[in-house]
C-alpha cells in the first residue's frame, strides 16, 4: 500500500515555526511546479508525494528546501523551523 501512497500526491498539513511573523511565506513544490502561501498562524496545505522537494522562502527568512519523506506522507503533517536572516 505504501507504493500506492508514494506514487500519488496527497494534501499535507504543514506548519512554519519561527519567533516572528510567518504569514504570507511561499511554499513551492519544485517537483510538481505548484505553490501555496502560509496563513497567519504559519499553517499551509501543500500537495506532495514522497521525494518531492519543497522550497520555502520569505523576505525575513533564509530559503530552505524540504524533501518529503514517507513518514511525512503517512502522518499527513510536518513542521518547518525557519531561520531568520541576519543582516551583515
């Protein structure tokens, strides 16, 4: 059954975690060429399958890539800890 899950995209509940504002950040599924934007509380829903690569970006934070694992698909949710950019 896990082979079927990994072959099909599933809506996953994501949560951005940071000490500052997390609304309006872009979450791009680079593999599927689809994107979404985070809500006021940092939550978002993105369609993905195992090994899809998500690109998370925002003005205040360092861009990050997250590779979707089978456990993320099974749980249907995951968190992304954001790293605030430091001005040089």
